């Protein structure tokens, strides 16, 4: 069921029904080893064809390498990466007839299937090639991933000035500085405007941060026009002077330890005044490039996503033996809990190398004494293991109440807190909570979320069934800032709440897209704010060059 509906969802996306910008573009490089000789007299002439199963068609192919049993292909596949989708790929190794490069008469040597998530999470994925009948031979294929991106770094700048022209009669000028990026069509886009320093001809403006894309559109040689004004309360500011520079000049001066300064020129004075030199001097006090790492930088650097699931076993779900129950196990149709679990978990499991997922239950009475408490976490192998554990425990648990989720958040937060103290980007935690009703411990939950917002952790809550989930929307900070009962705001928005009924007639892929779309930015925001770099980034950092 999941594959068919996922395929339908992506075909709709191709037709324009759903628009979702890709998170990044990824380059895939392919090599193979140990290809069997076609016969005793000749070696194979291999070629690899890449297919995306969601499209059901081939996407691209490599060149043919003649007479090679260990080919390394120069062709690079460029694919769009979506974290919130399962992007299934199939690599087919073919032996091309010597006379031509066509695929029609090619011999099938083997195939390998995987997801794009598996490749980027390992950076280099090697698997055996499967022949007809899915039997593994001696040959293998290796796919290596690298992110292709522009420069997302920031620069921190600080300027001051000396001996600016005095434009006021009864006091000194009140100067401020504007920086414009000159576009390809000659127009200027305002990049930054400093604060006004009152009554001062030698102002020191506050430092500021701006992305390099904003500053110069990824072009170090792009002209920057800087203008100094004397502020007036009526809005008719007096022009003091201007100068031009580039980011390349600014960066080079800093790298070489030079004091960079520019004469501030008023062109009218330059023409009219015979001995005019300048209207002051603007000085660059500070220029620091702040490296901003991407989601794939952290994932390819070894960061693992630790996925935990918590399932609601309160009585409001209905008796699991009754077909009207939200927990009813239909022999052919998965219930809403299973649909949500598989849709989200199937994606997250690609980014966890050990595939061991803790699963909790809450709100149920647990044998042998049937007291209400949180079930001990069951560590399951893969998402299918979580599904089986859920189905096996249903007949043994007595549904009860209340719907308290704060202890679950606190439990995962305690583990995330241990990871935070390592000050390394090795584990980020995602907690998926599946519940059929509005929670009964809202105050404690708000407190727990505010605490968790300081940790490498995100919380996804899916509301199952037809309850009124209006009160749950407050946990999702999209419409405002969530605060604890004591008034402390969340450090960052880490909660995504989605009612399953909004996706009842959509595919599981649409649900996963909605609840996971914010996760990459949440991960990046956490580590960048902490100044934590990816663990193993040096091997491929050079590929992320500054590009126009």
C-alpha cells in the first residue's frame, strides 16, 4: 500500500499538484568491482543506468567503459534530495555490445536497489549486485555522494569612520552607512543599513552579520557601493560621500592583516572644489567569515538520527478487538497508527546506522498488575520491528488513561542531554508521538518542550482519529512562541503537530512530507547556533567551493 500511494503522490508532484523545493542537489558517482568476464576471449563493456522507482523510468546513464571488470565511471548523476521523501533508486549494470553504445541489445549483469537517504547518510554505499532472481554474485557496485551547493556562509562586518564632513549647523553630523549590492542590470539592492550614531564625525558602527549570498550573490568580484549619510529627522538625509569595493578586496585585506580603509567621496565636491581630497575615511574594523554547514554536511559527517516512537494506549481509542477502534488490526488495511508510524519511520531509519528504535506505550494498564504506567521501552530492529512489537502487545495491554506525554519527552530529553555534553554532531533525536486526543498534562508538556528546545532534539506529534485537536496547535510554534507555565520561551521551534485526518485521503508520503519538512532546518539551526561543526567534513568540504 505504501509504495503504490507514494508513487501516485510523486506522479502528482511531477504534474504540479504539490510543490516542494528540494533541500539540496546531490552528485552521485558510481564504480563497480569484480564483474564476471562475458567469455574467455573478451572482458565486459560495462555501463550503469540509474532509475528512480517513483517515476518508474530510467533517469540517466553513464558512459561505456570498454574491456573493464573494475570500471570507475566519470559520469556524475545529479539528483534532487528531499529528506522528507523515500527516494528509491535502482542502479543497473549492463554489458554493452562492442559495436554500439545502445541499451537495446545490452546484457544485464546485475542491479542494486537502495534509497538516496541510505547513500547520503553513509556517503559511500557498497552493495552486491543482484542478478536475475535476486541472487547475489561476486560483483559489487559503489555509489558515492557529495552535496552540490552554493555558499551559505555568513560574514560578520564592522565599520567605523574618521573626519566625516559636518552637515549640521548647530551640531555635528549624525552619520549612518548603507551598503548596496550592484546587480547584473546595474540596479542596487540594499544589503545593510547601520544604526545612526548621533552628533559624531568619527562614528563606530555596530558589527552586523549578513549571508554571502545576500552580500554579493555568490560572486566575490561583484561591486559593492557604500554610501554615508547624515541623518535628518524629516527623512531628507544629507549625502556625505560614497565609495566602491568588493567582497574579494575586503576578504583579502583581512587575510593579509592589512588595515583596509576607503576615502569617502562626494562627486559634486570633487568637481567644484579645487583642493578637495575626501569627505572622510571609512575603515573596516572587522571581517570574519562564519561557516554555515548544511543538513547534508552533518549527515555526511556522521550525524545519526536517533528515532523514538511513543504510542497512545488510552481507552478513548476503543477496544482493539472492535473494528471501530483506532487500534483495530485489519488483515488487509493498516490502521492510522500504523500508517503514520511507517510513513515517518521509513524515512528516519535511513539515517540511523544501527536501525535500533526504542518504542514506548503510554496510558495503558500493563501486566501483570495492570497498573497505569509507561511501558518500558522496547528496542526494535527497523520500523518493521516496531510494527510487530505494536501488534504483539495490543492483546496484552488494557487501554486506560490519562493522555500524559511530558514523561516521554523528558525521557528522550535526558538521553539527548548526554549527547549535548559531548559537543559533537553525532546524534540528533526525533521523538514521534502518536495520540488520539488532546493531552491532559499540557502545563508539564509545555515545560518539557521548552527544556528540550535547548537539546539536539525534535518532537513530532500526529493526532490520530477525529478528536478536536485545536488545543494541540499551541505546541507547534508556527503561529507564535510557545512558553512554559513560568513564561520561559522556547529557544527554537522543535515541535511539529499534524492531525492525521488532514491526510486521511492522501498518501503516507504526503503525511511524511508535512511532518518531516522542518527537521533538516531544526538540525542545522541547533548545531550552527552551538558552533558545532560536522564531525568528518574535511574529505569533501573542498567540493563546496564559492561559486557564482
